[in-house]
């Protein structure tokens, strides 16, 4: 419809702004965590018995084809430009249900591995793998700046893969009007996923930028820019308090 075409036009313009930025502090902050552009993920051959959730073929592929591709080269100016394009909505939609995003860790990129293992393989260093499965690795938690080791099956697990824009937040900001395939693509988009410490993930508890920002001051700018990128990519709205919090966080950027 015409509204969706308008969205694609705006999104394409902002994609250009973000993707052609010189990068600097924001890009460096996230590349230090991700090790690569956010829309890339490793490919591995799945072992027998690997659980690869899916919601069915062409539906996911078709949904992915309607969503612009993002890189990770943002500057303070491009992130603020992206924020300025977002619609303000102070009456977010209710009725969130996790099941409306499809099975957890759906293999939307068709590489044969579930999304969680893709993100662990992207974000961790010194990884050991068995097919798709990440067995162990190390990383520096971007939320706190502290080093952690990951060992599959350890209890308690010190590592979590979290969404930059949470599923419930996205639901209230526009995802409630999407179909399940589009929501599944969003839920498994590498741009919207990052590996962090489980303890700080629990502290954040899925809250938006007006309720929580990383305690690692050096990561506040990059985190805010990444949230803006996800929101712009998917045409999500922000509340007035979220906009103010994101703007303030972006003011901490030095480039």
C-alpha cells in the first residue's frame, strides 16, 4: 500500500545515511563486540539432531525481502538523523505475546544453524564448535566491560543473547500490526542481537532506553545508535521519553 511504500522510501534514505557514514566511535564500539558487520553470520553444517526452528520457507524469505539491509557505519550525526525520522507515539499497542514472533531462534537466514548459535559464533572469540553448536568461547561484555567465558550447558550460564530493541517494546511500537514472518525476521535479525552478560541482561529486563542504559559509559553511545538503527530499519515508533533518552545518549558520542 502507499503507506508502506512511503516507509520504504524513508528507510532507504536513512539506510544510505547510516551505511555511508564514516563510522568512528559508534562503529568501533559495536565492531569490537561483533567482530563483523551486523548483517553477517557464520555458516556451519548442522549436525544430526540440531534443533533449527523454522516457520516455513517462502513466508520468511518474502518478509526478509521487504526489509532494507543495514550496515554498521554510523556517526553521531547519522544516528541523530535517523532518530529524527521516527514517529512519536505515546500510546503503544498492548497485547504482547511472545508466540506471535514465531519459534525461538528461527533460522531465517537459511544457513542451517539456529540464530543463537550464529550470534554466539559472531560475538565470541576463541570459539570451539561442533557443527552449528558453539561449545565454548570468550568475550568482553559490552554492557559492563568485564570479560566472560562461555561454556555450553554451564549452570548458571553467564552469557545471554539479547535483543537491542526488545520484542515487547517492538510490539508496542508497531510490530503488533505485522504478520508472523516479518516478526520472526525482526526477532532473529543480527542487527538486533548482541551477546552480553546474563546478570546485566537480567538487570535490563528488556527495558527501553528511557528505563535502562549500559553501565559501561563507553558503550552508551553505540547502544543508543544501534537502537535507532533497528527502529529505523523496521519503521518502529518511539515514545517521547524514549526519544529524549536516545537523544541524550547520542550526545555522549564523540564522533
